[in-house]
């Protein structure tokens, strides 16, 4: 969740949906990042990045291709 809670900066924190108590309720600890929420944030970031481009990615034939998140 960033600096206010004392957590380290995360490259996808702008897209994170994890609340302050999610980690505490799930693990009993105020862990900075739960894997489930990190994956959701990466998917949200990939979607936002794909939408922010002026043209969707295309293959050699000019067809729009899928953006895969790893």
C-alpha cells in the first residue's frame, strides 16, 4: 500500500486492491503484499497499459493480438 503504512514501494501499487486489513485477516500479519492481490494488480496494470496505447498491438497481418501477463 505504499509509504504511509511503512511498506516498501511496489511497481503496481497504483492498481492494488488490497486493503490494510486483508493481509492481517488472512495471515495474521500485516504483510505488505498478498500474492492474490499482486496478481490482480498486475492484470489491472496490463489492462490499463493496453488501453492507454494509441493502437492495440497487432500481429504481422495487422490483426489485434492478445496481451499476455506473466
